[in-house]
């Protein structure tokens, strides 16, 4: 029996829109001060290097000093500064905007960008940033219900034949018109992420065309997929009906000694931001010899793409064998662009092929 050819792999870049320096090694640990124009230059470089997608997070306060570019404004700006690259939200926050307004914003951006939006949605908002900006944070179960209802409204506004009147438990519209329609018909791809409690998994299976995991090991990803598959089966869906994605951090250099140099450089930066330092990694760095101890603790390497191009290709193939078809990468050496460029040169051409090629 001939097996169907798996879809090609896409590789995107999570755009640095906040600085979180130092020993937490979180997302942008080599960046000490947010520079908005450096972010824009990075986005333009990502497209020139041939990556498939650009991703922008959605927070109001984040990073070392709470500073972060507002995600939707940034994405809209990038739609005009780029030509063909896909434009994705990272956990676009239901709490921050009424769903009807979100539907209108997303339809407009998709229309203006020529159908490049990937609509990655979520509950949104950490407790501190919501309190700071005056948003109420309902109990978790209600937040799931609100997002579920919000996505139903968003889809109706994108696809309804005429004005949409919607009466829900949390949201309502009265003959709302969402024109222009999104360029992508019947709707842009709707992604949801993570595996949480059962009601959450049910919402994923009800609405999502794509599913994403935050950084995890190969084994951790497999465990998440197992739970998603169980819920999907109950909902009458096949796991292959999702575009499976992984968001993960990357530190790539031509040899391991250079990787260790960057790691030591980051560890020496004054730590700032809400994510705590990685104690085990710091202990290893303090007690090991930088000139010869180049393999980092397994607890770190299993959840991060660390090493030479060949090592990273091997790791990516392991995720591909589980079904991952879209990678969303945080380059840990930013604002340096060596990692971004080396990955594009050595890794992109290989992982874009299909497993077994």
C-alpha cells in the first residue's frame, strides 16, 4: 500500500518584540533593551532569508522591564513592510479585544496582506498585565467558555451571508457587517495551542485547523499529541486534520565551542524579567570548563534546539516523525543575526523536505 505523501514542513520565526535578558534563557535572553526598529529590521531579514512565516506575541507587559511592542499593531505594520511571508499571531488574547472587533481587524489585515494571516488564538493575558491595564480576569472555566463563544462569533462574521445578529452568553452583535471578507476563504487558518483540561481540548477540536505546542521535548510533544488525539477521536476528527506546530528556542553555531561561548555570554548578563533563572544550567556553567564542556544539561537540551546544524537537523527530524509540519523559532542569540542566517543556510533546505527524502 502506498502511503500518502506528508505535507512539506514550514519554518517560521517568532519576532523579538521584547527584551528578557540573562539567566532565565527565555526567548530573547541576549537582548538587553527593546529597540523597535531592530525588530522591524529583523522581520525584513527573516523574509529575505526565505523563512515561511513571521509570528508576533500578544502581551501588554512582558520582558525585562515590562516593555513590549503591541502585537496587533506590529503585525499590521509588518504586513506593509513584507511581501509574501505568512503573518501569524502568537496566542492572540481573547481578553484584550471583543471578538467582533477582532474578527473585523483580522479580516481587514488578511484582505490587505493578500491572504497571509494565520489566526492563532488563546484565552490571553497574565494576571499582572490584565490588572495593570484594567481587564477583569474571570475564572479559568469561564475564560474557556468565552473564547469558545468568541471563536464561534468570529467565524460567523467571516463567513455569514449577510449581517450577523448573535446572542450569546457573553457576546452579542446586532446586524454586524464584516466586509471586506478575509482573502482566505472560507476563513484564515485558526490555530489553538497547548493541552489543558478536557473542555479546552474540546474547544481545540471544535474550532482549530492548526495546533501548537510551546517548547517541549520530543517525548513531551508525543504525550501532548496522545491526549489531543483522544479528544479528536471523540469529536470525529483525525489528528491529520490539524497542522501540527512546535514553538521552540534555538541556539545554533557551526561548532559546539561557539555555542558554549554564547551560553556563557547570556548567563553573564544582569537577569531581568518575570521568568526565573535556570538554576541547573547555571550550576553546570559555573562548575564546568568552557573550553571542553560543551554538552549542556539534558534538562535544557531536550527542550531547546542547541548545537551545530547537523545536530539541530537530527532533532527537527524527530519532531517531524511525530507529525510536526510547522516550526516557530525563537533565536536566542538575537540581536545577533548569525543564528538566523546559519539556520537559513544549513537547516532550512533540509527540514523543508519531507521525512524520508
